[in-house]
C-alpha cells in the first residue's frame, strides 16, 4: 500500500502527553497506551483529503492533518476517546520507526523512501505560524459579543502587563512557553493552559476551558503576537470600531436600556451563580474568584460600574473564604445580593437603570458653582481590602452644603510597595499633605468631583489653611461651631437615620457624635474586641467597637480625660449583619486626635491599660425573635447550598414551614410568601437566593444597630 502521510506524522508528533491529556484525560491516555502495540493497525489513507484511517481496537479512526480537534471515531463516545489517542500514539511510533524499518520488502522500501523525502522538508515551526496569522480575520469570524470580549480582555491584559513590569517582583500577567512544535499559554486569571500545535491552526488549539473557548484561544494568540513584537497590530482595525459597539459613549439616552452584550453578560452571571450553588459553596475555588474579576472588566465596559464593584467585592470574599477568613453564610448572602442586583438590571429601564449602573469613580470634573470649597477635617482612616488594595481616606465636612465629602488615595495589590500609612499621611495632596489637611480648616480652589461627590487628589490647590488647634481651648473656636449642624446628640435620631439609609441601600461612611458623657473601655472576650460606651442626654448608651489588635487606639482612648472629649468621629460598617461603629478621630477641648496616625507616648503601655479595664458581661439580647427566625432559616439554606444538593429533605421542609408560619404571624408576609414558594415549588438556585435576600433585608431593618443592645 502506498503511504503518503508524512505531513500528518509531523503534525501528530507535536502532541506530547500533556497535550493528549488536555484533549482527553490521564485515564484515557493510560488505557490507550496499553492498546498501541497490538490493537492498532493502518487501514488506508486519502491523499486528497490528507487523512489517515486506522483500526483502533475494532473501531475506525480517521486522523486529519488539521489535528486532534478534527479527528473522528465511530465508537459511541462523544469527542475524545481511547481509540483516537491510541491511533495518535501508533502514528507517532510509526513515524519514529519507519526510517529504520527493514527495506527487504518493496512496500517497506516505498514507505522508507517517501518518509525520508518528507524528513527533508522543513518541519513546521509553531511560533512562525502564530506570528503569520491574520488576527483581524479570526476576530471577524467570531460573533459580535465574543469579539468585544476578546478585545476588552486583550487591552486589559496589555495594561496589566505594563503595570506589572514596573515591579520586577510581581509575576507577569501571562506565562508563555515556546517550543518548535507547540506553544502553551497560561493566564493568571485562567487556570487552564491553552496550547497551540504546529500545523493545526486556530481550530486545532487545545484547552480544558468550557466557557468562551474561542475567546480565550484567540486571546492566547494575541498575547503571543504582543509579546513577540506584534503589539496587537492585527487588532487595531477592530479597536477603532469598538466605540461604536458602546453607544453610551455617544448618546446619553442609550444609558436608559441595556445593550445586547450587557444582557448576555448578565445571563452568563446568572448561569455562574446557579452553577456555584449546584456544585456547592464548599467547592468554591480560586478559578471562580478570578472569573468574577474578569467578568467585572467586561461589565465595566458596558458602564455597569456598580455591578463591576459587586463582582470585585464578591471575588475578594471568595478568596477570603478560601483562606478561612469568611463563613459560607456570608458568601451565600453576597451571592443573593448579586442575584438581586442582576434581576433589577434586567427589569428596569430609563432613569432607574441609569441609577443602577452607578458611575466610574475615577472620572472627575470641575463645577463652576463649586469653584471654592471650605473643608473642615473630620477623620482619617487607613484601610486594606479583601483583594489586597490599601489606601488612606480622609473625611471632610463642607458647611455650605452640610455634607460629608471623601478624599481617597489608594494602591492596588502589589502596586507601589512604598505606599503605607505613614508615607500616605505625609504625601503631597493639593500642594499640602494629608496631615496638614486634617489639622486645618482648608479653602480649596477648583475642586474636582466624581459623580458620587468624592474629591480627586490632584488638580486642585489649597489657597488658605486655618489651624484648628491654634488656641489653647477649642470650645469656643469657629471649627467646633461649624460642626454643630452635622453632630448627632440623640442616639434615637441616629437609629432612625440608619433605618432610612438601609432602605435606600447605602449607609453614610461616618457619623459625628456629640455625647453627653463617655464611659470606660470594656473587654469582650467572646468577640475579641473592646467596646467604648457613649451616653446621650437621655442616658441612652451607644457602643463603639475597637478591635483588640488596635493597640494605639486602645492606648489613646484609655488614657483620655473623658470630659475633654467634645466630638467622636466614627466609621459606620456592617459587621455580622449589624450596623457597628468604630472610632476614627476624637475632637478634644484643645486638640484633634486621628487614631490611625497620632502616635502619642504615654507613661503606661497598652498592657497596663488593658489590665485596668473591666470585662464585658453580656446582657440579655433584644429582638430575640428576629435573630432566631433569621438564624433558623439561614441554617437550613446554608446546609443545602454548601453540599450542592439543592433538595430539601422532609425534615428541612417542616423546619422551613414552621418558620414561614412564624413570619406570617409577625406580619412578615413577604418572607412567608417566599418561603412557601420554596417549600411547595422547586428548590432552584433562584428560589433559594430570593429567600436569602428577603430574609437578610428584613433582618437588617428589624435589628439596625448592634451597638445599641450590647450591654
């Protein structure tokens, strides 16, 4: 039989064991290796189709020169099978042995002669092939939504690579390994390797990626060309048309409805949420967290900034969960909030959608009506997020508008390693420093705002600064008088404010408290923190939480002369489903103390101070009914979502039925209706998340303040 499959031999010699495992799996490859010697034979070859047909353990396998992705077998298996793998291994063995075969038989002589001729032809080079590919044509062959994803991710990776090159200690965004026969590409956001095999082209690329496979394969080719000198040259034509795919840039009214691409991304996210719950939250991995980060880049290109922020935060929570720093319940609640936001985006239009989109916080503009601002310093906070970002946030009070304005300087994870609390405190801002801004009443010229009324750290300048502690006594100073309209002196009014803000969906970042008297620090051994009590004129207590590791905070507050405290600026956070306060800054009669930055030495160290503190004795908790109802429902839902078996047992149905009755008796009809739907209908991810969301929202609204009932 005349054989002329030398180019096919060259193609299939490019597949090593790792490539074959990517195409199939390690188990199939082991079984195929057992069949190569005795169960594979050549049936024939088609020179016109450039194909080889083999008998592999009784099955007919056809191998084309275009690679494994086009190989076929007549066995019942779909896609990869051991017969195809065995045929490839046999072909590789024959290619190696034919040049040394016995030339006594004429058929073998013919084979040897032609194989020798083939060996004289140049072997395909994988890198040369990739660099010669027309990426514009490949982009045009994809659907519009996929083209947008490729280009957005390519530009993002290019920027990420440029940022990472500034820090030699940080790994590159993409790892590329090149040999003459194959190129493998690994993205830091994608755990599966993408492999290009010489001679097989774009359609012959291999990976284990199941979603958006063509997007990632083309992105790998773009990265190879970029790193080897092409610099996205073949994509520039499409980049010019990308803006036309986002009419929001040209027509403001287009923001009133979602684009087709945005709806596709929302559908993908809903699918991802359902898959997470189907697998079980206990199976969350780094890939899931990284995927959310990537989708966040795509939704931001659709001007869905609030959704992008939620995805970034959820990704950080997943990583915190993997480190053991977050409970499954917190992850489940975060997924429910994401699902609720996706539902809202899908069902609203007009101005309501514009509000839900949010705004890009990095976009600043100047306002002629606010060409000059008077800013009274409130508090300063050094923070670090779950994703590793860190920053300094300054809070100011603007007396003219009677509002709190923020100024934030921040760095991403691994960026600018010299940026820390002390360097940020002394860094230049508005031709001043953060330290000077927080010790003076400032007049700022040409302030630049984002759409959330935050201030930019550049582009403005301070024209006048009046020291707030220039006199021996601040009691009669203009600074304290200017803060009076902002100060809250009755805690009942504060609780009402929180109720309104929770309904609106966003809490104020900080509050200014004017207390009638200050209590002593109390140690809470259960929660590993300290509580500082403030009383209003009605003698109602409000407690501020201080982390046990915040030694400087503890030391400074423990040594205070309590009558000297005029105001307390406190940060407002949600902690374990409750609103909690933490002190940021203290306004005394003769100075202002910013707890994160004032390092005052005292005769007694913090251990001595702690030794004098009283221990916390928990009192009877209020709102026991709501806490019990919330905990009983969430415990049941935690169980089914953790295991991945979204099915209620008979006992679980009975438990939820009891909770539905209790909720109905308490007038919580929305919660009872959602529970009834879950109990009587299908236990789908959608129904579960609706119960979680409603339960969590009602719990917040009925128990707004953890500090109120601590003692």
